[in-house]
C-alpha cells in the first residue's frame, strides 16, 4: 500500500465541548448526486466513537505546508494536550473544527457506515464545502511526505 500516493487530510468532529481531530489519508469521493464522500476510521479510535455519537464531521485538506499539522494529528500524544489552538480554527456548520490552514474542507453528516475488518467505512453526505486556496496538496507516499512538482 505504501506505493500508492494519497492526499493528506485532518478529519475533525465535535461532541458537546470536545473538539477532536485525526490525520486521515483514506478519504475519497463517492458520488456527485447526492454529494457523498468516504473516510475510513479504525473502530478503536476516539474519532470513531465521537463521529458515531455526533453523526457529523469535517475533512480538512492539507496543503504543501501542512506536514507538521499532519504529524500532530497522527500522534496520540495530542490527546494529552488541547488539540486546537485558539485562532487556528473556526467552528463549521456541523460544529466540527475547520482548520484555518486547510486549502479546502468538506463538512458532512453520516450517511451510512460499513464494517471493514477493524475499521469502519464512513460515508458522509456533504452539507458544506469550500476551496480556500490554490496551494498544492500535501501528499503521503512510501512513508514520507511529498509535494507535487510541476
């Protein structure tokens, strides 16, 4: 699987006052009508529990400068500190954090789920989206971060 390049996103959600984020590379478009996307989340994670409770989430697309953010949201040490810094995000339509540095984002409500081994495929119906900048994407390939060369 390491030979397949993927974009890098941070999935976010909120339940009550708890804001949570997690780096996710298993993200894809599913349908244009209705507008659906999918993310794949390990069932043992806090993200899985919170999304199943909130029934809503956002997918923040990281640009070339987003490596540190990706690493932060991939490291479980983040769970011992506040995950979101004041001024670094805003609250979206779903209540999920939208990262200010994201080049774009999609907000969704849970449309359906499918158990797949120790993960769940979560299909979301998009309710809001925005392209924020035209910066190149952050890419993950063969255990490292990459950028497009044009």
